[in-house]
C-alpha cells in the first residue's frame, strides 16, 4: 500500500514557504495549510511585538501541525504544509511515526531573504526577527532526505523543481 505523501515546506521567514507550498499544492491538487494559520494567538502577538518564539512557544504550534498531518494521513490524503521547522528537533517531531512526511527546504542567504522581507507588506512577522531565525536554523542533514531547493529563481520554478524531485 502506498502512503500519500505530506510535504513540510520549511525555511526561514521570507523564504517563500507559503507561495511555493501553495503552488505545489495547486499543481498537484493537494490540500494546503499555512502553518501560520495554526499558530496560537499568543505566538502571533509575541512575534508581532518583535519577540522571537521559544521552543516552549512553538510546542503547541508544532502539535497543531502534527494534528493536521495526522488528519490527512487518516483520510489517505496527500498534503502540503508551510512551516518554518528551523530546528532538527521540530522536524523530528513532525516526522515521528509519520513515514509519509517529506521535508522540503527552501534555502536562501540572509542577504537574499532580507531583501525579500524589505518588500513584503501585510505580514505580522517583523523583518527585525530574521537574524534570530538564522541563529535557530539547523539545515536538514543528509539522513533527513530533504528536498533542498535554492530560492534564487521565481517561485514557479522553485515549485516545479520540488515537484520534479518528488517523482
């Protein structure tokens, strides 16, 4: 029996997780959720005020993402979730007991992403937290078998590269 894959599109804020995740989901006709939509209000408020989240802050959020993944798996559905998943421990918690989860890492330099954030409007997350994201970032190790894609190209090309690597 084939298990329907669920992609966790990860990277720092501004890497394009939501845009690329939505494009992948649209092209594959899979359900999509933006992990930001699963954040507790207290976390949103904290980030909006410029305070980085702690591991304790992220625990209920990661649990909510895990619940979303489990609901897709129970229904036999594939899916795509945009989630920073910056640390190995976070990705391990999302993968544990979920063989269908596949990590997609959108990789970009701090300079490149800072430039993107300078042009992003209407998002609660302040660009001044970018350094804290890069400080927390633990890029996926080889044993995580992540799909790693550089974000230097247009989002359409990045999504296409991910889909090609899935095949």
